[in-house]
C-alpha cells in the first residue's frame, strides 16, 4: 500500500507519529513528477526545494499539492476551516503531517471522512519500527497493512 500512496495523483494522506522519512520519500516522489506544493511548514529538507513554497492555505494561488502541519493539534474552530479547505481541494494531493501519534484515535475526529490513507508510524522499544497503513473510504477502513522494520 505504500506504493499506492507514492503513485497517487490526488488524494489526502495523513502521516502521524513524526514519520519524517516517509513524508520526505512521498513528497520527493510527487515533486519529481513535476508537482508544485504549498507547505505551511516543512520539518525536513526535500530534493526539489524550488518546487515547494512556504505559506498559509489562504494564499489564493492554486498548487498541485499541499502540506498541512500539525492539523489535529489545533483548536477545533481552526480545524473546521482546514476541513472545508480539504473538502474543496480533493482533486489535489494533500499531505497532512502530524508529529503526534494518532492511529485508532483518528476516528474521533471529523477528519476521518476526508482522509484517503492513514499512515501511523511508531518506533517500538523492542528494536523495531512499525508502520500501520489504512486505506479509508468515507471514514471507514477498507484495507489495512502493517510493516515492521527491525534494527
């Protein structure tokens, strides 16, 4: 399912758990295809910095994709503004980067109805990384896959 996400042309991907490596991989793949992104904040470097603009979503220009940072940690009234923005731009690529770890608790938020893929990254104490990938349709899980990397 990670390959599905990497080859997306449009859709909403929520990355939780401070998954900088995965976010960087996805963003670099999309940028290498010629897409231009608007990012609120970028906690990592990309290979194509000339294709990433930093600014707020109310810029007024249309981009091929958007990177929203720490959306679920914002006040409820502010999240509502972002939810309507996401609903209006479903024909674009939207990467929501959440430093906090959300997996099952995402389903308490209205965002679950807008997200196509949830990628929850967690570094386990037993010497491994765990990545849970959920494919969502209308807020319900239709497919789930878990990846484990030992180190």
